[in-house]
C-alpha cells in the first residue's frame, strides 16, 4: 500500500484535502476557531454574503426533522464591505483557501459583488448562491431557470475574473439544464446541492413552525437527493463538482466521489459534529490506503464512467 | 430539537476569543467523550446525570450550557442543549438535569453508569458576579442577588447562587412551578446559604400563585445594591421585565431557544434585539444571559 495523497486542484483552488466547509455553517471562521482547527479543512466557504448587511429572518429559524433539520436563517451577514475589509483578512491567517459565497437580488448586484471581491487578497473563488430558499427576492429564483442562472454566472465571472463556482438548487425542475447554463455563463466549477425547500407545522399552535414559514432542509435526510443530482450533473458538464448534502461519514464522501464530485463539503453535520473534517480526512486516507488508492481523484465519477 | 435550558452573559469570554488571533491554537470549547458516572430520577419529574468532563468543568461559568449528543446515528440529528445544573472543576464533573419533553430527552433516560456521550462545551456567555461588579455594586456593604426561576429555569441558577453566597452576597431564590409534582429539590440552594421561597400555580406546595407574585412585593425595596437574574419561560421573563420596568436594580434574563450548533456557527437561535432597528442576537453565542433591556421579549411593553 502506497502513500495516499489527498490533495487536489479544484478549478485552480489548491486544496490539501477534498473536505470543505459548506457556506452557512462556518460563518467567517471566528466561531469555529474556538472549537476546532480551521486548517483541517481543504477549503472553506464563508457565510452567504450580500452587498448590504442583512439582519436575517425572524425566529424560530431552525427545526429538527427526521434525520435532518430545516433552517430559515435568511442570509444574516454583515455585508460585503465588512466581509472584505475585516472578515476575510482575519480568516486569511489560516492559509486555507477561502471561497466567498455571494447572494444578490439583481444581476447588477452580482456584478458589483464580483468587483468588490476581485481586489480582496486571499479570495480563492466566489461561489454564486443562486439557490438560497430563504430570501424573498433573488436567491433561489436565479437557480431555477437556466437563462437566469447563465446571466448571474456571467455577471460574476465578467466582474471577478477569477474562479467562479455556481451553487445549484435541487429545487430546479431540471438541474442539468441549469448546470449547463452556469458553465456557459462562465462557471469554472459547480457546487451542489443547496437545501431543499420544506416546512414544519406546530400541531399545538396549528401554525408553521419557522418564523419564515418555509425553510431549507438539510442533513442526512437529503443525501440521496444530493447524490442523484451530483450523478446527473457530473455527466452533463466537464467542470469539477463540489458535492454536498448530508455528508457525515467517510463512506458518504466516497459515495459522492463515485457519483462525480471531486471535492465535498460538510454542512449541517458540522453543526452536530464540529470536529468532523479532521475525522473524515483521517478516515478517507485510511480507506484509500487500504484500497491502494494513491489519490481519491481516481474515484471521481467511477459510478458512471 | 430541544430547548436550551439556559445561561449567559455579558460576553467577556467570547469577545476575548474573537480578538485572539492565535489561529486555532486556542480552544475555548471542548468536544469531549464524557462518561456518565451517575444518573437518577429526582424530585420534580426530572432526570439528573453527572458526567466526567474535566476540560468543561474546569472552564465553565454559571449559566453556561453544553450541547449533548443523543444519537450516533442520523436521527435524532441534532445535539440537545442543557444548562449546567452543577459543575466541579476539582472533581472534573458536570451535571445536567432534564425533563422528558421529546425524543432526545427520552433517549437520555436510557443512560446508565458508564454510558459515553459526546458533550460540547462550555457554551454561551454564562454569568458571573464579576460581570456586574461595575454597576454601583462596588460600594455596597452587602449586595443582594435575587434569583427568579420558573420551572426548569431553576436549574442553571444553582452555580450562580453558590458563587454569590460564597462571596458574601445575600441570595434569595423565588421559584415557581406548576404543581407539587414538578417542584424540584431546592435543598442545595438552602445549603449554599440561599433563602428559598416557592410558589405553585395550584397551591399544592408553597404559596399559591406564580413566581412573579413572590417577586412583586419586594420590588419597591430593590435598589443599587440589588441584582435580579431570571430564568424560565418567556411569558414569565416578560412579566418579570414589566414588573421591574421602573426599578433601579439591573435585571438579567437567561433565555432558552431552539438551537442547532450551540456555538454561533449557524445563527439559528435568533432573538430580536430591543429597539426599532431590525437586529438579532444569538442565544448561544451572545447569550444565553442578556440584560433584560437588550432583548425583545414580545407582548405589551
């Protein structure tokens, strides 16, 4: 059994392992730094950032559901200026590739965000959030329709110039059509999936449980859906894919890779098990060593190749 | 998802941590594999367990909490937040006390001596007398701490009562429960030197009425030498806040919330900040303890 190398070049992002933090469970790293080592991640995607600060949605914002959870945080974030001037410079010290997740209501705003982060040192890529189910305007709307997704991707790519990842919604009627449009618009990579639109009702009050009524479903419950999306999209495009949706074990990581993901991200499970990336990396390396796999890249898309 | 049973502060720890730039070396929050050393059903229809968690016990403050894993499988998915009802740095032990309210707390009733569970903590700002020393209490001959606990809101106040009493504060506890069956044992408060006054809604134990009925008569005598800390259901906290509106004594409330991470990662446990501006605090990382005038508790002003 030879030495296993977990590193990869993900659309120009040099990741030392294929485990990333998904946007929305990592903030900008400050909270995480009190619990675990940020350097354990191959890359981190920061909280969905908008041009102006957002207070977020009214509570309750989270609810547990079978093998998962609903959230309607509503993109609470300090805005692009604070992110660019304070949050990213702080996070840079860890030397882990930083992906800035951006969300907007209009193409012009997407373009403006691209321009803002173009000049920020340490930003390895922008992740275009066209799939957030928790904001009224914009958000997921861009990710449901191929034409809108194309325009959003293009607006960011033209302004930013660097690596652009488009984060896809499983709520699209045909995710492969949206994926192809994103790549046509200039996406260098795709990340999928964002949460599934869902809800819960409190039978005592007889009202929706979340303050925002609907929310995004995440956790192990959505893994089969995510896997199916990755499997389909990976065959429809040639750009690399970051797979996510319910990942909580090394077996899950391997499954996503076999479906066609070059890298993966942990989302809801990081909230439950904050030290998950260290364990996944160690166990993935162990698996590769046992199987005689030199680099897990060998697994990518093996389920359909 | 369960409810956080309470805690918090005035943020000193968290702010310091944020200012720290050691890059991951500093770990103020520990995820430990904790072994249950005792578990029992105790008066008040609650379960109580002590766990070995030296790292957490060593750095915990009163009114902090922990997030407890209830399943290693995918369901129930989230950990459950519980306030620390007792902890001892010397013994390396923490204690949590819970009522069975749902799936997670029910699973926890199957714990036995030797059971190992992952426990994340200490979490939240917590509350310590040091946080309030600046508020005109400096010159008080004998500062007084008034604890107002509703239901399981009693639980996290014991470490604070003990700390205050040991530092020469006069400590009183007003404790309200639904009925005698739900009245928890308060003997440890008494042993710590704390005066305990109990009310039940149906009058089956102590006086008949709500905990606010106990508090109301003493409010006129509260001043700069007094501090009030309340923990319990939001309607109770709202009543206490309204009663205290004109008092000079500072009121702190420890909030509960639906919660996922317990560490500030997800921004799920939002509580509306007081004032006209749309702004939210997070119970897990800004709280669970807030100055009552910092947060919106709903209802009539």
